C-alpha cells in the first residue's frame, strides 16, 4: 500500500528506497577532521576518528516548557566526509573550523543558529574544556599506577631487603578489586614498563559479596620499577594519572563527585593536584569515618575533572547523564571565511554532541529517520542508511484509482549506492502504471544526467531537482538534458536569491521556506523574484510555505492569496474517490503534453473552491 502523503500536491508516497546522505547547500553540517568531540568516557578525541557505534556526550535538542536540557548519551549512527567551503569560528578562546550551515546552541532565541548567521558578540552555549583531556603517556600511566597503589593496593618493598627465606619481610605488590576494568588497565600499563602480571581470583565472594580479582608481582626487579613509578614526578600527566587512579580506587559519583580517605594528608595531596588543573575542591572532615574531597561546581566542572583524570570505571562517570546541562555562555569573537577543505559529519541518536567544547547538532532529515527507527518503523530499521525495498517495486500496480505519487520521500532514487538495475525496475513499474503520475526529486543531477538516456520516460513521470540557492544552479543544466514530460524545480528550502533562472525548458517551480527549530529565514524578495520569472515564462508556480520555527503560524499566503498551480489539472473529484483535488493551474505548461490520464475537463467552480479549502 502507499503511504499517505504529507506533500501538498500529491496523494501518496512510494518509497522503494529509504535513506540518503547530505550533499546539498541546504544541509551540509560539517567540521574539520581534527575537531575534538567529547566521548561518553569523558575523553576528547578527533571527530575524524569517530566510528559508527561510538557513544558521545549529547544533550536534549529541544527545550521543553518548564524543563532544562539534560545531558544524554549520543550514539553515533553514521559518519561521512566531503569537501566544502569552510569558516573559522571563534567562541571565547575556543576555535573550530566548520561549514556555513553548521548549527550551534545560542542564547537567547532562536536557540539554533547557523555559523554564517553568527555575529560578534552573539552568546553561544559551551560545555567542557577540550584542552584538558590527557593522552596515555608514560607519565600518565605511571601516575595512575601510583594513585591506584596508594588508594587500593598493597606494596611491601625496600631495596635493601633480600629474600624472605633469609628472615627479611616478604616483598610483593598487589591490587585486589571487584572491577576487572581497573585490573585490565593496570595490566596494560605495567606491561609498558616491562612488568608482567596476570588477573587471577583473590576471593570467590559469596552471598551479597562480589568476587574479588587481583594482579600482583613478587619479582624484585619489577617491584623496583613500580617503586620508581610511584615516586612523585614534576609532570601534569603524572598528577592527572595519580588522580585517576585514586578516583578509581576511592572515588564515588552520586550527584556529588568525591574521593574518600581516612588519611587527610592524602586528600590534601589530591586537592593540591586538582588545583594545578584549575579544579576547585573542598575537604569535608567527619568524626568516626573517612573524610572526603569534594569536587565543587556543577556538571561542567565534573566533566572537566573526569576529562582530566580519565578514570577506568564508566559507572563512576554515568551519573552525569540525565543531569542538567549547565552549559556556560561565551561570546563569538571571530568569524572568518576560509577555502574548501575536507570536513567530517556525524549523525547521533540525540541529534546533538559537543564539538570543541561548543554545543552543536545534526540535520533534520536524518533525525526524522532515526525517530521512525525508534518508533519501530520496519522500513527505517537501518536508520538513514540507504536501503532498497524490493518488495515495494510492484506496489503501484495494486492501486486502483489514479494517484499523484511522490517517489522516495526523504530519500533519493539517484543516490550513488542505488544500483542502475534497481532504478530501471522502478521506471518499468511507472511505465506500466499510466493511470498514476509519478514525481521524482533528486539532488544528484549529475547521475541523473548520466543515466537519463538509458531509462524510459513515459508521460506520467515528472522529474525535478532541488535548487536551494545559486550554488547549485548546475543541476538545472543537468535536468534539461533528461527527456521527461515535465521537468520541475524544487526551490525548498530557499536559502538564497535565484535570479535569472534558465527556465525555457522547465515546466513547474515549487518554492518554500525552511521549517523547524533554527530554520533559516526566507526573504520575501526572493519569492517575488521567482514568481515574476515564472510569469514571464508562463510557468506554473506553487508556493508551499513561508516556513520558520512555527510554519503553521507563518502560513503559505503570498500577496494575499495562495499559489497552487500545477502543470496540468488533476483528474476530477469523481475520478478519485476519497481524494481531495487541488486547484488547477491557470497557466498551461505548453512545452510538454499532458499524460492521457490527465486530459480531463477543467474543474468546476464548486470543485475548485472545495480544492482550495482543502
């Protein structure tokens, strides 16, 4: 069966292909490959290294009335690269290379703004410091071993001791914990220093007690190496590793982020190390129990601490998710246009992520596909990956009444991954269904031009290309090489002026503004220019909407009226039971012949009024 259409001039959509990728001037949201993004383990890594399935730090895209945005886990659904013109954006002391239409969370409204709409002084939401994340350097690994040893280990060693068989104390180093992640990290770090240890059972547990595992060594040469790593070093990486080991051993994160210790001197040492990274702490002393070192501040300060120390235990990080996004505000200090270069874009489950410490998000179409996937729509089980649905190829043959059908809503039949034999099968179905009119829209005009001469073009197939602004005018040149009965332009979202369009071989023009959160405004003079050009060339003009955040409020009235012109009148109401007709075009599409199924008597005045009200 066909899906009901939400496209104003059609009755149904037919989607033998779902999924797409972004190529148009209207939806390139990209960043330079070296841009640091915040992962769910609180590490900052380059977006160029992100793989599908990775989990980042995201947040609520939309602000619900009476609620705050919360921090969320954002699963990467897709990654792709392209070559685009770029802009260097500076927000406070943060810098990122991005594209013109990448969007950022701003204050006040509109919340989401494009890069090329930002001006000096505009306040942008920031979260975390992407410069604090530590690499696993030799000093960091040594510091982590030292912190874990002091916090939750046993270390008996004196270089003057000899064998315990000679009466000296037994020498050994051991860490015994319930969390295998800690031991796996210790094993890896020690191996880098030439110390070989294995994870072994220490206590089998029982009842409510969990099993305890251990790593240990008794070799004097290895103990000497561990003792060297535990000696304090004048290194920021060593101090960060020490804090990471101490937090894994004695830390907790349940609303408040703390390190507990009986010895206050150890907490004072931790406070000194934290202060060296600009992290504010407070020692809380208690009688009869362990004192604690508390990390002061909100989610952002906690994220900076976790990014600095890089704990091994994800469960000590996870309390951050679901908490309020207390993002700061910094002003735009620079917007500089650069040349073309390689950029990377990702799609996340939340539609948001943190890039270079700035709150940002993805594009609309893929978010919609992911929502459909989450709702259990079987056609979007693969999210926005291109998927062929062979079982739908024969669907139009089952429809009895004539219909106007939009082919591949939220997809592209001429996507480079759709094989030519499949495209030809789609066209063969349209050839065998002359009672319907099929409308195809593509952004891949070059492939359309390449394959167009190898495809059948019956009169009931209308072919169009998206033309959002003057940067993609080349698509019109490709379109006119295709022998379609009706060639049309979809100027939606219209994001720039389109003057002097080559319309001599075009049969229809559709115009509409962008809608949804952060929609870019469409200027009235752009629309009037297209209307004037269509009148000069005697071409039907369809005005879809003004768009904006609330498209129903802005409506679709232009010059006090609506424009619903089509290349030819639709079949009369009696020919389409249960289907509302649209107003006929008052301007004929003279360059082409109308399909036989549409050669009908013009609608009556009563039917026309009914259509306009619909």
